[in-house]
C-alpha cells in the first residue's frame, strides 16, 4: 500500500484524535483546583487526592489503555507549596522535569539533589536548542545553592555575564539578592519554577511557541476568542503563544466542547460503553475478528474480562490511540492544558455540548460501520503496529504547533472509505451547526462580555465548519 493510501485509510483516526476528547481530568490541575494563588512562599501545602486524575477505572480502561507498570492507580501523591503551582504546571507540560516524577510521591519542598539539577538543566537546554536557539552549553553543579541555580540559568540563556539583576528584570527570579539567601540550598520546587520561567520567557521572546488555530469575533460590546485544539499532545506543543494565553486570562468564561471537570457526568458515558442485554463483543465481531482484537488488547496488558463486554464504539476509539503514549496522550492535550489554566486563574468553565451528548453520538453510530472500521484498524495495527498512525499524528501535531492551516485542511479533507466518511459526517455536520448557533447567541448578548471558545480544530479550520457558518451569518471572523 502506497503512502497516500495509508493516509487515506487512517483518515478516521485523525478525526478521532482531533475531535473526541479522552475523558481524563488534567493531572496537575486536579490537585490545584482549590489551591490559593499566591506570589510568595507560604507554609501551606497541597496534596493530590487519591486517583482524582482519573474519572473512573472503567473509563480509563476504555479510553486510555495503560500498561501494568504505567497504571495510574499506582501513583503516589506529590507535595508542593501553593506559590509554585503555576510554574510546576508549566514545567510539567513543557517537559522540563520527568513526568513520572510528578506522581511518585516526591516532596517538592525538599532540597534539590544533584540528579534533579542535572536532569532539569539538561531538559531545559534540550527544549531551547530544539527550537533553534543557542545556549552556552553544559553546566557543572556543585553546591546546589540558589545562587548556583541562578548562575546555571544565566548560562542557559547565554548571558555574557551572570548578574542577578538581569534575571530579576526578566521576572525569572523574584527573590532577595541577600548573600545569605543566595547561598542557601534551594528546594526542588523553586529550582523547577526558575527553569520554567526562564525557558518560557526565552521561547516567547524568540517567537518559538505553538500557534494553534486562533480566531476572534466582535459584535456589539461582545468579544469571542476561538481556539481550534488538538485533544492529544506532548510536551512539544508547549509553551503556547502568550497572546492566546492572555486572551484566555482576559475572558469572563471559557467554553469547551465538554466540561472535563464534571466527574460525575462520566457515569453517563460508562453506561453506554458496555452491553446491557447479555450480548458480548464476540457476538458482534464474530469469532475471527474478536480473536484478533483480543490479541491486540492482551498485548497492551489487558485481560479478556476487561474487554469482552465493551461495545464496538468503545473498542474502536480505544484502538485508535497508541496505548504507549509515546507520540501523544490526552494528559498533554490542549484541553488538559487549558483546563489547568482555567482552574488556576479561577476562570469559569462552561461547555458547548455535554459528555452525554457526545457519548450518544458515538454510541448511536451505525454498529455495522464500526465493525468494518475495527477490522480495517486491526489489520493496520497487526501489519505495522502504530508506526503509520503515529507518523500521521506527528504531522497533525506539527500542523497545530506551526498554525499551518493548509496542512491541517489537507489532513482533514483526505478522502476515506464509506464508513469513515459516514463517521466524520456524524461527528461534524450537525455539531458544527449547534456550536455556531450557541456562539451566535453569545455575540448577541446584552452588556460587555468576553468569552473563550476551545473546540477541536476540525470544527474551526475547514471552510464549511463553525467559522464558515458564522461568516455566512454575517460575522467578521478574524484569523489571529
């Protein structure tokens, strides 16, 4: 099969990745939803509640397969100070500290270790250099004091001379220049926070940030920002253009496709995932296809008992995503990131749809078409693993990061087979009309209102999507 046919065959997979959010709460935001937002160190601490970064064990099994060694139920709670919350959140998304170490029971208030310093410096250096910006090379740590860490950051930024005042002017270091303070041992959370600010600043200043697909509409005294998202991601997507982030912070409310913070709503999804009439997956797939699908799931570390009562739509959407998470995962998706920011900045969260509405679309789609798509997807995975799927996802991430509308339109407009086309129609057409209608109502509201809309890129980028409908209504949709 040639490259073009492979991309065509995987078109439906793109749609799932772009359109259907995995129902997982952002890992770090969950811990800090009620944390005080402060600018100085306080003794108050925050702990992440047990398992609150998953909606439900069954939802997790159906939507983000984890290997046994990567089971989220085995994570331990980190401890950190409220003042560091925002910086730790940014560092986590930018990949400046190993993701696994955020949930292995670390006390981030304790003094930094040599391994921590070397790791954070190496990852920060890699992040900057991957964006084509030079650093001053490696750094040798010795005393692990506050001053030494600041010196390493100065080198990372390639400053000609290490001067505290330069780091304070850049708002990277906000503390005292007292010699005793600078010579004190630094905590892990403060070190990560300093690197987070430094890396974010240098990438923002050099315009080496993700652009996404960003729009603005104005009517009366109302302003609406719209960002086309991607529901799966990795650290390469961050940081995001500060102009987009500032737009969010200036908004009265953010509207997402669904409000991922509504944990109880996930029960409605769970009810539709499983057969209720005594049927099993084998009854729908048949012996041969069921056996092949079962072998795939076993390779992911799951048992037959975990999947035999799953309905075809849940199986298909699960298999569509590489369970290793090596290319992208929901916890690094744009929704997760903006959920975090909204919680941290106390921005009200609303939804254009609902978990129940989206689950109904998925659950009510033609079962025979699901089975054909499962067979096609299973054949692809059996033959090539997730190689082609992940390559295609990389293209999707690259298009989003660079804000390349032409490339994204090309991905979304690739023709698939009959089942894929029917599925895309079900996911897009009526939903676009519904979203546009709600946005139209917001724009016609009395008073002065600013809203931020975050929906899948496929709802905004194509000409016949929400943006096209709003233009047909007479609105001037500004591409930012």
